[in-house]
C-alpha cells in the first residue's frame, strides 16, 4: 500500500481489478488446452460449452 | 398474502371426497408446497380448500403379502426416503424423492401431490414411470386403478377427475423385483432447484450379471409430461452391460423431442439425454451388483 508505483497516476496502484481479470481467461485457456475449443464469450456454462463443443466437432 | 376463502379439514378420505363433490371449485391441499405457492402468486386467489393433511389412512408405505408395495399418497418425500420398505425394495425411488427441493419441502411435500400436480419436472415421476406404478383413485362413483402410462394428460393435467382422490400408489412386485435403478437430476444447482432434466433407469441383470436383460428408461422435463423411452429400452435389452451403457444414450434420442426454453436449449437437452442415460444405466448396473469397465 505504501509503495509508490511510477506507472500509475499520482503513483497509485490498482488492487481490485488485477486479481479479478485474469481468472476468466485462465479458465477459458484451460478449456482450450483440454479440448482445443476456443470460447470467446461468457458465461462458460454447461449449455454454452455443449454448443461450442458441437461447433468444434467434439460432440 | 394468502387469499384463501375457506378451509375444510377432512377427517378421512370419504369425508374429503364428499366435500369435494359438494363444491366443484374446491381445491385439494395436502402438504401445500405447490398449492400455497399458487395461492400466493395469485393463481388460486380466493380459493376454497379441502385439506387432506394428516389423514392417517393415506399415509405410509407397506409391503403386502403378495409383495406389492402400497404407498400412501400423503407420505412425504422424507417419509419415502426413510421408509424401511422403500429402502429394501425400491431404494432408487427413495433416492429420487430425496432430490426434491430442500429439507423443509421434503418434510411437507407429499408423493401424491408430486404426481397429482402433473408437472414433468417432478422428481418422483420418472422413477414411478420406470416402475410402471398404478394409481388407485377413489371418487363418488367408486374406485378405479389408472396405470401411470395413462395418468399424465398434459402440462399440469392428470387423469384425476374432480372429487376424485388419489388413495394409493401401487408398485406391483413383478415391476420392481430383480431390478436395480438410479435417478439423475440435472439442475443448475444441486439443491433447491427444478430439474433441467431428470433421468431414471431401471435394469434387471442376467444371472451372471453380465447382461442387461431388461432396461427401463424414463425422462422428466424432456416433454410436457414424464415419458418412457421405448426405443432405448428395446435396443439396450439383452446386450452385455458395457455395450448397453455405451449405446443407450444415442438410442434414447429417437424417443425424445425436447424444446428450447429459458431453462435450457433443445441442443443442450439432447446432449444431457444422450450422456445421462448412459450414466444412469451405469449406476443402476453397479447398484445391481454388476461390474462395468468404464
């Protein structure tokens, strides 16, 4: 909290977004790695995955 | 909040029937887990209720001398699940009843209400379909037995006439003896949710437990009423268990015609039917003491 971040305005550093942002891409990339199907929109719920897997020829 | 014009507490089944016969608009209430919700939502606002709650002759599960099971319609979901007779003879029905709603609902909601309400998503319905249950109803003109295949008439409609009361759900011995089963409820959440798809499978294994001699498969929510899958049943019968498990899902697709609703798309339901049919059969085989490869 006390450190000065020269890349931010007035030396501040964001704490809310950085930990939240990469989670969805990480899950999406894990799905891509496991199946070869790239999903590019949320939510990645079961129904969406079934539809995407069909498009990708997995089902 | 609850707009109820009058409540008549019936003392016995006969009393309820005669009160219903007197009032063609009266609505039967048992556990109230469906009726009270409709009243609060305004659908049944200003209704006159005939309560059958607490009528002893309509409660409990017994195994008759001939092996037939008689389930009192006022038996709660919890009563079904905890019944010694159910656990011994048709454990899969007890497990299916245990998936309805949450603990409070299962302590109040009754199996009779679950089937008289006529909804396709009822958690006990698909298993009762595979068991070919018989519904004994009594009205002012006497008693009649309705097989479950003739029970469901459409969304929220069953073969029950006004002033008729479901008095017993009968599962004949030959319908359950030698069978093992499994019910899978697929929903967004694992509790307090309505099934996106319910799949119930019963299997009778051969003596050496290598083959699926007879298979019965039923779905809830894949149509307006719970339904059996005759093509899948016929196609899987007689096959070695692993082959039956592999094939039954694709076979079942010929029996169903699900629609797209806000809950799930047709495509998604087809995938669930294909996948979960095999899984239900697999677990049914395991419950019957059979060995599966995958």
